C-alpha cells in the first residue's frame, strides 16, 4: 500500500484500482463553492459608451496607420 507518502494525481490515475480507491478516500472533503456574484446590469447608455470606446480604440490607430502608408500611383 502507499502508506503516508505524498501521492500525485497522475499516480492515482495509473495505480491499481484498490490503491486508487484508498487514495481517493484519503482526500479531504471539498470546500463548498463560493456563492455566485450578482451580475451588474448596465443601462443602454453605458453599453453604448463601451461600444464607442472600443470602436475608437480600434479604428483610430487603424486610420492613423493608413494615413502614414504612401499611396501607390
């Protein structure tokens, strides 16, 4: 048997069924999951502001890059 030696999860996966069952029985009970966090509800103005800032942060550098590229003639 595995006695009091530390055991990695990988070793439990490849151990014989009896030893794997023993190792799983030695695990402490899992802590309860944290309570769910409430979602923040954004109004339409706030969502529009997020979209506007996202577009500006994306399109302004693109426009500035395109202005610096010389036009082909």
